[in-house]
């Protein structure tokens, strides 16, 4: 992360590393109803450059990277040979190079993992997080016009900066830090500055999965709804990549046994990514995993959990232990097939 950008944020609004509960609650209320701007200090960027960069990434990730042009972004995952996700990321082009945006707690390990595959490929991988300021916008008030006309996953380039529309309400900006500092007041016009927890709550509302260190190898892509058009994280026509056989077999030979849903948890206990989920049907054997969790504007917490479809149908789910809190199931902003047939992936 760029030191000058972090220093500017700390002096101007103090949202970096926000921990005070009352401040987070006010930010969440703003995120629920109005325009917000969030410095994405929990995310970083890997740059893949060189003549083989497109094919290199295409052969390692779940989505079509070879077909990515300068006006489009892709959501994608990186899997083990057993089809288990070790990372999710947003990818777009900058010139002839590619930027991979992913959580900072995974960046170093994924950079190392990717580097192991370089071999004779003409590709260079580097951590360029310090070269950019990452900013999230929701319902932007100060940057209307061009941004609002963008389609989902469309990229607009301006000078050495990019803006990516994620969905109907959220955009990500990747900017030169000095440019971001100079335009900060524009972004904040009519908006509330919020920390990363409010942004993660918006991510949960959108049903957008995020793999972090605590949930590596916990899911195949379909468990996180990544094959659905609204998430758009898997291509089934692009050819081989690590884990592709498992992902394809899950898609074509059996129904998906676990799915990601959105829930609300009353009370003061937060269940972090990786926490176990139980149901009356499975007793003391876990039937799912918490994907992400953030405080909710109305109190309690909202979360994305991956759980057996049969348990979703019963409505009898507990978090943390077989007798733990029972969350309220909520809808996702996209259709989800909760078929309960067996699949070879658990």
C-alpha cells in the first residue's frame, strides 16, 4: 500500500483500520441508504506483464483471460488440482499487462504460487500495491455520467487510472495515488467515507464471494455460486487449468451439494470466515462454512455461508456449534438453484 496515500487518508478522515463500533455502525447505516466511498486498504494488486501474460493466467485461473480486452474485467479463482479455491480475484488489463486485485492476506502467498508456474514463460509477476490507490464507490454522487452508463464488469481507462463497475451499485477505482489524493474531494462529494467493514457488508449484500486465508481450500467454485452469471467467475469453454476436471465434473455430472447463501445473525457474536456451520440433519458434523461476515446496519451481523442444500431447505442451521445461534436466511440479489442432488464434491 502506498505510504503517501495511507498518510493522506489518516490525516483527512481516519477511516484506515476503523475499529470503533459506534463509528462503524454510522458508516453501515450510510452504506445501506446513500452514497459511500471506501479506501480499499485490505486489497492489493499483482501485475502480470510480458508477451505470455495472457496465456499464462488463462492456463491457471477459472475464467477466460485470453479473451479479456481493455474494456472488460473478469472475476476468477485459482484452484488446487483437486478443484479447491485458494484465491478469488478481480482481473483487468492495463495496457498490455494485467492487474489482479485480491485480499492482502493472500497476496504474498498467491504471488509465490503463481511464480512457481512461470518456468520458461515470458511473464513477469510483481506486487504493485504501492503503485496504486484502490477506492470503492457505492451509489456515487460526485462521479455521475460516464460511470453510471458503464455495464457490469466494464472497465473505463483514463490516463494511468481505471474504473471498474462491479454491479448496479458498486465501482472500484485503481488510481495513481497522487491523482487519488487530488480527486479525493470530488469522490467524497455527497458521499460518506467508510472503512473496509462497510464495504465488505456491501459485498455480502451483492452475494459476491471472497476467499481469504482462513477459507483457502474450503470450496470448489460452484459452492460459492461462481458459475452463475451474476458472479461470472468460471468459464466452461476455456480449456484446462489446475482443478478444471473437478470443476467441470461438478457442473455436468451431478447437482451441487453445497451452496452459498446470505443470512442475518442476531446478537453480538461475530462468526469469522472459516467458522463451522451445523444443521439438525448432520448433528455434530459440520455441514458448511462461513465465507464472510460483517456487522449489519440494523444490528447483529450479515454473512455469506456455504452450506448443504438440504440444510437450507430445512431452515435448521446453527453457527459455531450444533447449539449455536440460528441465523435468519435472506435472499440473494440473483436466482439460485437449491437442488439437493448429490455431487462428487463435498
